[in-house]
């Protein structure tokens, strides 16, 4: 597998994980409601590391996109 193919595979897998996280978040929000305090400061359950984990995956997707096209970020 070429480097580009491996990067595209990783990017696709990350996007699928992000979509699943979004689905879980929306389900949780519909069932439980979410306040800003819950979202920003929760120390348990689904929301504990949600923001940081999602942000890290999103940044990796951006990095991969830059690597694939050869641009510098």
C-alpha cells in the first residue's frame, strides 16, 4: 500500500469514527439534554473526553489532507 493510500485509509477511518461520535452525542443529547456545563466540564460518561478526542481526530484529518496534497500547514 502506498503512503497516500495508507493516509487516505486512515483519514476515512477517522471520519467514520467522528461520524459515530456525532451520532452518539446527538442520541445522548436527545435522551438527556446537555447543558454547556455538561459539555465543557463533565468528568464521566460519554462527554468526559469527547471534545478533546473529537478535536484531535479532526486535526489529524486536516493534517492528512495537507500531506496528501503536499501543502504545508
